[in-house]
């Protein structure tokens, strides 16, 4: 099939998925999870081909780390799908009910977006995450992974589609995959049948998507995440949080890239922090004041303050005040995730209120900014948009709403002119028999 046919098929599937029962969706999801578990070795065999290709092509270590699978990661894929099964169905929830007049009632009800185009680099574990979230939320999805993960993605998609097809009533077109770059360019033109694009990848990659489609795009172009050690910070907490934020998975978009330290705390903690990071082969660059305190740190370049390294590199800056830290983060951050480390609750609340990022944290690793860890089951991606979905986007970010109007023969002419009827505009509770709550 060409892209238009694939998109049409997805749109037709989405119309069925939109009113599918929760039970049928959960049956399909459970079979999807089992299929991955039962075929773990086959998945790893295909992944080994991708890893060999990636290494031969000289692909960056950070991308190879995202590409690599093992038995634990495959089990994690299944666990992620099962966690989506356990989540409440987000479709058909009544958000509000308004009586416009007697026997004239309008409801605001959640519904699927429609067809999601998900384009991502390297990570085959994104396939079951995205597919399960889309299915549970009643959306069809067209997947496009990176060339470096093509063998892994193919087998995972095949297993998921086979599982879905075993449940009568669930359209197999709920999950489809395209493979070539030319197909991506064509997909970006299908604004009639595709309703949202979710890109996951590098800054340049996401910007390309945003600039080359009329379809709404949900995502983040980069993850320039900050840690700020306040003057009222706890020493041991600071060490633990900063080390985890940078080292737990340096290739992740929620890994810390810049560390800010209050001037009154810098001399106390910098030598220990630098020693710990150096033990783990982290390349450190810093401002003039940082280099004066710890001479082994290399001088920073101005461009480093806006850099997403996705690797073992960290920029360090000493700030004169809390307000300077906040201004710096809002200027140089990407709106992804930022943390303050302090024992001063008032200072922490001020940080959480004033920093404009999708995830703001107090005394916790930036690596917690994740759909599964937030209890969303999984995530289709992380958004720094200021629209209906921000931060890790799970089920709630994949539904929108429609208005359902229940009347009894009323016409607008009755409410116009000299003897017009008046609207009552009376908020009501949930209509009996509706699915959801107000």
C-alpha cells in the first residue's frame, strides 16, 4: 500500500476504535504483552542484526544505547503494556454537563484524537509503548522507526498486529508501520487522514518534522535539563540527585545537561561533585568561577549553555542568587525538566512556580520525568508544547473532547428576536447512563 492507502486504512480503523469497548481493547493489549514475552529470543536475534548494522555504520554510542535490547528490556515492554491494561479507559468520560434550557442539554465528552503518526529514532521499545497507548485511547497509529532499528521494529510490529487480529472486532489496521524516509515525507502531507504527529528524536529531527507538515505536532525538540543546588541544599541529597540525573542514563532526554550551584554552596560541594563525575569519565566544562575552584574543569563555551549532550558531558555554572538561577533556566532550558535541590520549602515552591518547564522538581532526579514513573502506564513521548498535553504524554494526552447536544425539537429561532426564550445555562451532574463523571 502507498501512504495514502495506509492513512485511509488507519482512519477507517480509528473510527472503529473510537467506540470499541474497554474489554475488547484490554483483551488485545494482554495478547500483545504475551506475544512479546513468548517471542523474546526472536526479538533479541533481530535486535542483534540492528546492533551490528549500527556499529558498522558508526552510529553514535548514545543511539546504540537506546537501540540495544536484552531480556530485561523485553520483559519491561510487556510490563509496560500490562500497566496500560490496568489504567482507566480515558474515552467517553463526561467532563461537564450544561442545561441550556429545559430538555436541551450539552455534554463535553472525551474522545480519541483519531490517527497518530509516530516517528522515532533508534528505540525499539517505543513501538509497544506507543502502540499500547494509542490502542487503549482508541487511536490508530502509523509507526516509523529509524533505519538502525528496522529489524527489531518489524518483528515487534508483526507480533503486535498478530495479537490484535486474534480479538474479533479490533481492526488490525490499528497498528501499521512504514519504513522509508520518502514515506515519512509523504505521511507529513496526509493532513486529511492523520490528525497528530508525535516525533521522538534529536533536536534537528523534530524541527524538521515541525517545519514540514500542516498536521499538529506534539513533542519536544530537545532536552536541555537543569539541576540547581541552592544555598540551603543538603550535601548528600545534592550528590545523589546530581549523579543520578546525569549518570543513570546519559542518553535520555531527561538527563541533566547543566548544573547550577549557588555561590555560597559552590566551594563546599564542587570538589566532591567533580571527583565523583570524573570517576565516571564525565567531561566537565564550567564557568570562570567553577574553573577557579576546581581547575581540572575545562572552560565552557557560550554554546554549551544551550546544548543537549545526550552523553557523558556536563556544563557547570555558579550563580549569585536564586533569581539568577531561575532566569538562566528559563532562558537556556528547553522547557523539559528542571530540579531544585534545597531544604527551604518556600524557596522550592517559588522554583516550581517560576520555572516554566513541563516538569519541575524538588529534591528528586530529573530522570523521574517519565510516563511510566509518573504512573501513566507508559508514554507516547514528552511534550514541551503549551497545548492540551505537556510533559510525559500518556492516555490523557491522546484524547480530546467533543460536545454532545441532546434536544427535543428546539431551533435557534426560538432564542432570537423580541420574544426570545432565555437560556438557563445551568450546570448539571452527570446524565444518567453516560460513561464518566463530572
